[in-house]
C-alpha cells in the first residue's frame, strides 16, 4: 500500500557539531512534500588550505525542489544559517524566520546583491505557519543568541518537536524566558519524537545564566585600572549588552571592533533590542580616551587570523593596540579545534605583559547548550515517545541516547547524516533508507565538491611544492636548454645544484623522442613528469606537483 509517511533526514549536523541541514517530508512515495529546517556551515581546519567554509551537499533535496515548501530557520548562528546564500539560489523557495534571524539573512543576501524580499517571510515570536501538510509552531527558547526557536511540527501522522539549539536560562537578560508552559501543552498532546541538541550532554548540572556572567564580569572589571579589551562571540547579544552595562557601571566608554560585532549590533538595534545604552565610540575616537576609561569589545575570540583580536595583538590594527598592564578578557569558550591558534594568541598577549582572563581562571562565560539537568527538564515537559539525538559528534549522540534511557524515555534512536528515518504514529521511529550525502567547499567564491581537483592539487602543493619545466622546441624539432622553476622545494648544500642535473636529464630524455609527432610529445611530457619528480624525490624527499610546457618557435 502506498500510505502517507512522515520522514526525517539530516544531511548535516548529525555526527558533527555544525553544518546543520535537516529535512522533513510527508506524503506517499509519489506525492511527498518537503521542508528544510536550518542550512548551516562549519569551518575548515589546516588540512584544507584555502578553504574557509564547508556545508552539506544539498544534491538530495535539489532533486526534489519542485516539492519543497520552504526553508524554516530556528535561529541565526552560522552553523544554522551560514549556507543559505550558497544553496538558496538553486532552490528559490520561501524562507521563514523570526525578525532578528531575518534581518541577518537579509544582510547576507544584500552582500551578494540578491533581492530576497519576496521570498523572506518574517514570523513573529511564538508564531505559526502552515506549509502543506506541515503545521509548524515556533516555540521561544533560550540560547546564546537572540530569538532561538524550537519547532513543533504537526502532520496527519503526529507531532515531532525539533528543538534547535537551546538551554534553560532562568534570566537570559535579552528576550523572553523559555516557554515552559507551551512545551508542557505540546507534551500533553503527544510527541512522537524529539529531535534534540546533544552538544553538552557530558556536562553535569545546568548550563548557567547570562545574568550570573554579567555580575561576575562587572566585579572583574571594577578592579581593572588600565585598558580593558573583551573578546566574545559577536552573535551573543546578551553578552554584548552586558559589556555595555559593565562600561556604564565602571564609568568607561565602549568601542566595538570588528565587522561582525557592528553587523550584529545594528541588526539587534533594528529589531528593537539594545535600547537605552551608552553610545559606542568609533575606534579612531576611542584612541583619544584615557586607558582607564575605555572598554573595547572585539571579534576574534577563537584566534581567527582576520579577527579583530588577532590584529590588535599583532600590532596591525590601525586604531587599537595592546599595552603593558592592559587586561584582555576572553568571554567565550574554546571551540574544539581552535586550541592551537588561540593559545598562540594568548602567548603573544602574555609577552606584552598584559593580563589574560579566561573561563579557565574566572567565571566569564556560560554555554548556550543544555547540560544534563536542562535535558531532564525538557524530557519532563515534553515527555516524548522517542528522543533522536542530533547536533553532536557520535560520542555526544551515543551518550545522549544512554542518558535519555536512564531518564525513562521509552525509545531512542541513534542516527547519522543521510539516514532516512520513518516516524511512525504507533511504534518506534526506524531508519528505512540512506540518502546520498557529501560536503561542499567554498573555494574563494566558487562552490566545489569535496573531491574537487583544485583541492587535491592545492593539498599536494602545500605538502610537496611545485616544479615547472618549459621546453622550447625549434621548427626542426631540436630542444633548447629547458627553463626550470620551482616553489616550495627544500634546498641544502647537497641538493642546491639539482636543477643543473635535472637540465641534463631532461635533454637526454628528449633525445629519445621525436618531437615532430604530437603523440610522441604527449608521451614525452608524461616521461619527463615521472623522471623529474623521481629526481626531486631522491634529492629532497618531496614529490612536487609538476607541470611540463612545450613551446614551439
């Protein structure tokens, strides 16, 4: 029988932290309607030279775009919205978001010179939308950004709760408290499955409140007598407001440094947040203020090479600089993978005889994700029939499933990217198929697949260097002295003359080929590549990316 089915399929964000892209479908095989929940990026590491952003390959849903009803965004973190501008042009569907998220999406499309106004639909907080068989109810939650939403997705087969990112913050400072009553009401009606954040499942207790961080930061700053530089996630508007509060309380001016910090500040103001604060100074004006009367709030809390904090510490920022006795506060956590560059940055700060305050030696940060006690609260409110952990590495998701079982949740299901899960109305959700998955890289401004030749070549170049040989061939087929150039190949006293030896090897090889024939020319190029790489390997241990050119005159 060709019955209607409720399907969930993550293309990104399950088995990893970041690059969230989730699909829901409802209908029969020949008449399925789809929605996308979130469309995020993750960031490349040193193993991918030249690549900044990575996002899930959307090929599976692109094939179904005629049955796609829209993209629904839970909140404005880059790992949930960062891929929208890269994927949407191939979909051209409606985008649904609450005001703050919509403001940032609009800015992203403006940068790409795309008018999104006819497709971007702003949903008020706690609003509802109907998309075909999906009735979607936005639920106000708390997180480390404005307007985080859970989604109650109701279909004829039953209800799924997609939590997005959240925690239980009793005093979030900006925005409303988590809508506990609404979650309880949803739970009473019955929830077939809860697709739930797993990031902090190993952490005992509660994630903590922004209000407590504000009190602690105010006490810390009251003791400082020189310049204060704070770096934090620009997206954490509550933390931004806290720094404004601390500046006013300590009789200091405030200056925002970094493009993202200004972008988030403007978007928050546009949506009615960050009102009645002291006016931030421009960096050029802030230079004139005495050291004990200024706080700088900067981007670059993860040691990003182009972040404001890195530029300040390395002395290349035009208006902000670090001096002996200044205090640098990292009001953030270290995202796994960023330790090396962040510790390098902190060592440079220490060499300048400035004081460093981090979460390792002071209470300056709380996470935006649920600890174990927060998860218990959510389970008790919603009482789902099944918990499906997402938003975590495999170790997080496995621990989350085990924890849910301990908390008497009837069923759990471990999944990974690409799993197609059927959510039944009368039994446990089940993996029924596998969707094709992959990753797309943003290489400069060009989208390439993970097996792109340009990536492979750049990796080779970064490891082995580059060798180029140009042969000049006269009309009678004679080869003149080859022109050899190389980059990134190590030299020492023993192998510094290997270029001259290579010239002789190239000329000897050419003598055994007739360059009047195009076929012979092709064969010569292949043999030269092999011989040249072999010689460099023997002399230096490197096998360079090698290019042979033949120019006829």
